[in-house]
C-alpha cells in the first residue's frame, strides 16, 4: 500500500478484518479516523448517544455473529464510559476492540486536559490494554488487538492511540489478510488419551447428562452436542444463560438450571452419575459451586477451551482442553469405535423424560392465571406465539424479564443474549440493537423491566436515525422488583430505592420517533408483537404487570 493518511490506514486495517460498523461517539482525538468513513458504504460509523450504548451494541453484534466488533471513542471520559460494557464483553467472552483516541503524547503523564491513564483503567476489564507510541507501530498493534481478542477464550481489547500519532501523519502498510496474522477457525483437538477415558466413562454411565455451555455456541457445536446426547441417551441441560446451545424442543432436553431456571433441571443434574460439561466453566449460576445441585458422587468430564477453567470449581474425573466442536467430534468417533451403537439407557431415558414432562406441566398450569394487571408469567406463552423462527432475544436483568429464562424456548445458537454473569441491569436495549445489526435477517426482541429500560434507552434515537428495527418489551411493575423482593424477604419490607414512577414507555418511544404500543390484556400480546415485528421499525411495547417475586428454583439439597 502506498502512503495514505494514517487515519485512513486505520480504517483500511479494520476493513481487512471485515469490520462493517464502528460504534462510538466522536471527539477531537478520533476525528482523523472517524472522518475517513465519510461517504463510505462498506464501513459505517454508528454514532450513539452515549459510549455505553456503543460498546453494548458492539457486544450484541459480536455475540450474534461470532465476529469481532469495534468501538471508537475519545480521550478520558469518552472512553471511561465504556467500562460497564467492557466488563460485559470480558465476562461474556466477546471480541470487542475499543480504539481510544488519546490526548497527544506531550500531554500524557502531566495531568493534561481529558488525560487519564486509560491503559490501567482498562487492564482488569480486557484481555489486553495497550498504548501505541509510534505511528509506524499502529498497523501491527491493530493486528495484535484482533489476534488477542479472537484467540482462545475471546474477549475485549483496548488500543489507545495518542492523537498526534495519526493527525497529519501518513502510513504505508502491507495490508495482510487476517489468516496471515492470526489463526482463523482454529479448532484445538483434545488429548487423545483423555478423550478415550471420557468415552469409556460415558459408556459406563447409567444416568449421563450433557451440560452444554457457551463454548458450544461459540464453537458451533450444537449438532455434535445433540448427536452425543442421542447416541448415549443423555439428558440435556444448558448452562445458565446459554439455553440456545441445544434445541429446547429436543426430547432429551430437561430445562435450564439456575435460580431463574427450573427445579427439574436441578433434579436431573442431581440424579446424573456422569455429567459431560461441554464448552463450559460450569458457571456459578448453574450450580452455585456447591453440592446443592450437583451430586458429590457425580463424575464430571469437563471440556473447555481455556485450561484455567478445568477443575476450577469442581474436581473432575476427566478434563480436556479444546474446542467444543472438535472434542465433541472426537468423543463421538471414540464412543462409536468402542461401541458401534453407542449406549442405550432406557430406564434413565424414561426417568429424565418424566422429569422434563413435569416442567412442561408446571409451566402449562400457569395458563390458568387470570389477573389484572396481568402476572408477568402470563406474558410468556402469548409472547412465544409471536416470536418468529430464529428470533434473537436479549434479556435484561430484573425479575419480570428473568421469568423468561424458564419460559422462552430457544432452538438455534446465537439467539439468546443476557448479562453473562456480569450482571448489569440496563444492558438489554443496546445489546438488542447490536444483535439486529449483526443479523439483519432475523428478528431481534429485547425484554426489560421498567428499571432496566431507562438505562440506555436514549439509544432509541440511534435506532431511529440508523433504522435499526428492534422490538423492545417493557414489563412495567413500577419498581426495581428484583431488589424489592430482597428488601421484602430480608429487610422487613423497609423499602428504599425500589419503588419507581415512570413515564409511559410507549409514549416515550413515540417522542423519539419510534413506534409505541401499550398492552393491558394477555390476549392482545401475540397480535401486537406480530404487528411490531412486521412493521420493521424500532418499537417499544409497554405491558403493565403485577409485582411478583418468584422463589428461586428448588434445588435437591
Ligand atoms: C448496573 C446495575 N445496577 C443495579 C443492579 C441491581 N439490580 C438488579 S435487578 C434490579 C431491579 C430491576 O428492576 P426492573 O428492571 O424494573 O425489573 P424487575 O425486577 O422490576 O422486573 C436492580 C436495581 C444491577 N444488577 N446492575
Ligand atoms: Mg420493575
């Protein structure tokens, strides 16, 4: 490449990675990069109304596509505003690359205007945070940012570029393609001896259970996971928050674990004599990291891409480091080599299917609820009628949206998005927009409480300006329900900071130029959601619901 403006070189380096959107808010320090997207169709700047909206959209984009995403923000506070979303990208293993314009080198280290030590602010929230110190190093550092973000367990990276490295500077670069500087589609195989031990253990099991984690989604291993479950008559449970790892309508599927999940999944996990934990660290919410859900006698085979996770929270009988798809394939081959027909476990199969049936009956009984305002559980059977195939659902924190964990059925990977163990209320709206940008061919729905929706709903403006048609549903119980339930149960109903007064959310949407709907009766929900999906415009549906604080799903012990 001949010498071009350094800011343009940054944009071309992003294009080499296939980046189609850059999310951010402009600033003095990034203008030499941002303006290079002027008039371009192949790469667009999605200017948000707050940097948090930018990184949450980037997160949604990465999680819905499996591709890296990019934010571009200005020095000091502009980039510090990314911190919340960055922590989500770290916990949720999303390859989000933040390019931060910084003050010029000569103002760094002497309390310059808008100057902060961004590298150290972001070190604990990223896989790598680094500052460029020379114009010529910028191309290599951009490649390093993608390499680190995409390698192994994926995660966010911060690249800080002091503005004087780019302003009025030029660069030439050989413009490598990603496969020349990082592994593309790396599939790490498991150790053969460990695979063989695992296959033996699975074949000797009487009550095997597959616990399918986020690694199954990331490695696109759902088909292999299901095949393994079928040839071994394994019960299937997703790890908490990764319900889209396996098809929820499959006859071996039990339900999701966790406090907001199903007691039936816990019962099956307790009964299992061998758990195949595929692509999962066995997150805290799935099992509490004690023996209340997983039986102390249960043998665990754990497969994860990240060696640090093996045996971290439970002793394992076999630990395998590797890609979930690749190791699942190895296991299938090995099992079938040892036993041509796999293993039939008829007694267990009928036991776990009757456990699964109890869940369906329990949820079915909710259909007789009839309250005004409606109970939040009444929303879900109606909502699910209207969700098109392959619909992406982003679930915000909060008790009413959280009821969806046990009540929405996911059939395809990359259709469920949540706060991923990071736990931030308010992530849902912007993440939902990002999923829609990532997969415009699919419907994107986000579920919120009234508390969570107001966090980043200023991005309704971004949705309208950039025509991002997501459907947001606000379950309004006029309170911070999840916390009110705690104050009720544990603090003698001394309610502080939990009762809310809200605007009408449908009207708020209309003020922004989006579509607003207000639904008071369950029988209207499916039609209104279908209409909103069909209209293909940013829309907000407010549903007033009762305060309802469900108990945690029961555990066997
Ligand atoms: C960033 C952040 N702040 C605070 C909390 C604590 N918190 C969790 S849920 C919740 C209330 C949610 O209220 P709402 O969105 O209305 O949903 P509801 O529980 O009422 O259904 C709060 C304050 C959090 N998880 N994250
Ligand atoms: Mg609420």
